[in-house]
């Protein structure tokens, strides 16, 4: 089980649970796509001033960075019992629910010079209504970022989405995003909720 919460107000994520600590990034209430911004909560701590702070995963480079935000800046906790595991060598995506595999599909990942980053991430948003069919019917945005395509709009975030070219799957075919057949991403959307942890191997 993991927890996530929406950001209820713009807030600086800091290196320590203190308003005097160095700011790592300014977290906004909404993502660049206009969806509610959310963070994965990794634990909490009450500081010397009696303030409750939460350690969260951050959407910044280097991937894996965490920071601290005041609990008051976040909405209620939501519990998640799913976990998506993407294996870049086997070109598979497997969704587990309470430890049991409930979904599996073949995928495409980043080309060697546009690699899909490895690490621990989470599903940050769900986006539909694309004008470009290359993304398929929907995409899950994560907090993972490309370390190569840093000049892309929004900073090169890694998504998990469908494709209008299923014949290219599986393989190393993308700019870093994880692609799967449209039928698979639609099935995944019925099984995987926002805030789901994502492990990329």
C-alpha cells in the first residue's frame, strides 16, 4: 500500500522538514497540462516547532530526488494497492494489485540515445483528448524525467501511453516514453489509479 495526496496550494519542497531549509523546487497546484498535481507520500515527521512535514517524491532531475513539504499544503491521503513494474530488457509492463499480477503487456521503451530512466516513480496524471494519434487514446504522466531531452516542453517528462503504430512493439522505439497497444492502455486505465507506484527496471 502506498499513499498520495493532491497539492492544495503552491509550495516549495525543501531539503529538510523546515521552512528555513533550502528549496529544491516549487510545486504547483496544477500540472502544465492543467490536471490536479499530486505527490507520492513517503512518510512524515514532526519538526522541533511542532509542524508536521511529509517527504514526497519530486518531478525533478536527478530522478529519485525527494523533498519535504508541510502537511497543511496537501489534501487528504489516498491509499493505492497497485504497483506497475516496467522491465526494459524484457519489454514488459506488469501491474500488480495487492501483490498479484492482474495485467501484463509487451511495450516499447526509449532508444539507447533517448533512454527510459530506471528508478522508482509514480503515476502523476491521466491525460486524454490528444490531437496526435501517436499517443493513442490516453496517457499516464509520471514524475520521471528524461536526462537527455531536458529542453522538451515541460521538461521531458516520461509518459506511459498507447500508439497508432502497434507494429513497432516491442522494442527500443521511443524518445523515452513507454508505449503499449491502444487496447492494452485502455485496459490498464480500468485497473490502475492515480498515485500508483511505478518501478522501471
